[in-house]
C-alpha cells in the first residue's frame, strides 16, 4: 500500500535536507560573542602582587649587595 506524499510533508523534508548541510556550521549570536571576551586566566591583582614580590625582592637583593659594601657580599 503506497500513499502519495502531501505538500506539507514535502516542505518539511526540504527544510530538513537544507538543515543537514548546515550542521556544525551554525554561527553564534552577536550577544554571545560579546559575552565571550578574551579574559586573562589570572586575576590582575594577583599579577600585580607577584610583580611586587618578585621585583621588590630583586630590588632589596641588589640593595643588599651594593649598598652595604664588601661585608654583606661575603654571605
């Protein structure tokens, strides 16, 4: 028993066929692109803290070596 396809079913099949080729290539919305901004994985305050610790330690080490004279260099 064969039945003829109705125009509604043909239209749905055509819509489905067009969608098959688009799978995996759907563009994101512009609002989603704005939300996904390039962010640093590290908080800026942590970066600042590390710079102060590292540069401050290097500064005091240089001050210790050159500021105190030959006595401090013997460590």
